[in-house]
C-alpha cells in the first residue's frame, strides 16, 4: 500500500513540474527567464521542505505515551506507541 501511494505521489510530482516549467518559460520575457526559474524553484523547495519536518515532528510527538517530567515542564519522550508511529 505504501509503495503504491509513493508511486502515485512521485508520478504526480513529475507530471506537474514540466507544465509549470513550460508555463514559466512562456509567460516571462527572454531577459528574465533565468530569474523567474530561480524564483520558481525557491518557492517550490521552500514549500516542499519546510512543512514536511514540522508535520513529521508533530506526528511523532502525538505518538508518545510517556513524557519525561523536568521541573514541571515536558521533556523528552520515554515510550512511543509503535502502531501510531507507523
């Protein structure tokens, strides 16, 4: 099931990147094409790499069963629920 899902995600990622590149190259003047492509890839990489670790960190924190207590503050996780992690 995971492999099928990853295949679909990767397929749609590559299917959408070529039309975005073509649209950028057609809509921007010749002198600004390299700048437009640079801005496009900065936006794509920023949106693709910042939310991912935050979402995975939140998911890992939600699967914790026993938290360490340090002076009344939440510390590290001692025990994770394996089924929630998977």
